[in-house]
C-alpha cells in the first residue's frame, strides 16, 4: 500500500459505537461540550494517563487524522475512529510518554479550530532511549468531538531506536 493512501480499519474489525459530544467539567464552566482548546487540553491529559481508548473516544466517528510529514512506512492519513484505534492500539507498547513540558494553544479566526505547539518527553519502551519530540497540531472540533487532527511531527527527530522498536521485540531497559 502506498504510504500516502488513507488507512482504514480491517473489514472484520467491529465499528466503534457512535459517541455523544464529549462532556467533562472544566474549571469554572458547567458540564457541556468542550471548546476546541479545552478538548485539546483534555486529550493531552489522556495521553499522559496512557488512556488511548479515552483519547479515541474524544473523536468523531468520521475523524480525519493526517500526518503530512510522515516518513515512508508510516501512514499519512487515517479515516474514522476504527482506523485511529487500530493505529493507536500499541502506542503505549512503544512510547512511554511521561510529560508534556511545553503546550501552547493558539486560537484561530475559525472558532472550531486551534493550533497547538507542544513538546512531549518520555522514553522508547523497547530500548529505554529518551523520547523528546516537538509537534505542531491543527485540530478542528465540532459538537465537542475532534473531527480533524493534522499532526506536523518531525520524522527526522524520531530516534532510530523507535523504528527498531516497531520491528523487533526487545526487553525494555531501566529508565
């Protein structure tokens, strides 16, 4: 499959149940759909908690996730929550995300879209090597759900050990 083709879940995979708008308490606000900025903050908390199912649940059924700078062998596009769930299914087996020491969310003139600058740190599970990557994300949300997530991560900054971790099972080393 060409690396620019959309990735979809296998036909045999059950489709995730439709999700209602995300509703979580936020500081000083009543329960209700989250703003795109609040939704992004909540999504980062779920990543740090290693709650990938929770992160996926924040997405619309037909979410579009794009990785414009993905290197060969990585998908450039995921369509739908099932494809996203398949893609993120083993995330915590490869990356032990421990901190997001920098997160800046920029509001745009489109009220449903935010741009986030962030840095994520942790370790590569298979090797114990450090993981330190900066991202720019353009995220659109409607009705409290992520509908479009464009992740401009830098493939040149991915440690060589990350690629090795995806291709060979190695016992993790101590941090």
